[in-house]
């Protein structure tokens, strides 16, 4: 019995939401929506350029608008940006018509992936300790998701299978 809800992937930047979402969408024959990609397309700028040119507040307003519109669709797998689930409007919309999955990794794994990354504007100028604090802060919100997938001991296929098993048995 397949669920008719959307699947929403949440988690820190570098947690694999986009890559897992793409593969999962093919497996489940659902539409894949990458919110950060949609933001870049709508602004004709990379996320890092939006941050640099317009600031975080501007980015968050666009993120909210595009996330809410995407969450209003059906039969979709939606990869939220790392900060998307922090927004209460986005979180409420997720609760309404989606199953949310937190792709949870050990802090060290995420830090290794995003430290000094030019693609990640929020982490670009942070120390490892500051990234660790950001993970702790955001994890309070991520823990409100419907499901938590502890990813560290799993490969991509196992993560995808876990999510699809839960989704198809809902």
C-alpha cells in the first residue's frame, strides 16, 4: 500500500538529500524536486551568489515561497535546503501532506563534507566548532521529522531502501 504523501528529505547540507532524492524518485516513480536547484533557477544565480549578493534574509524568503509551493504538489520527493525545516511554515506544510525523513549523519561526517566548501555559503567561513554548533542547533528541528535515518553505517542503496520501505508500507 503506497502512501499518497510526498517524501521530504531534510538534514544538514552535505547529507545527501539531492543525490538520494534523485535515485529514490526513479525507484518510486515520483517527481524529484530539489528546492535549492529551483531557487537557483528562479534567481538565475547559484545559492552562494544569492547569499553574497542579497544576504541570507533574502534567500530565506525565496526558500520559503518555493518550498511551500513545492510541498503543495503531489507524488513528489522534495529535497529541502539545509535550513528549510527550521522555518515553521515549511515544517507545518510538511506535517500536513508529507512524510519527512531526516538524513542524520555523525557531526564529524558532515563537517568533513562541508568544511571550507565554496558551494556552501553558510559553512564557507565557519570553523569546525561553529559548524558543529550549527548542526546541534538544526538537529533540534530535524528531530521533529517523521522519521530519522541514521546514515553513517549505511550505503546509498540501504538508505534508499529504508525510506522506500517505510513509504510503501504507510
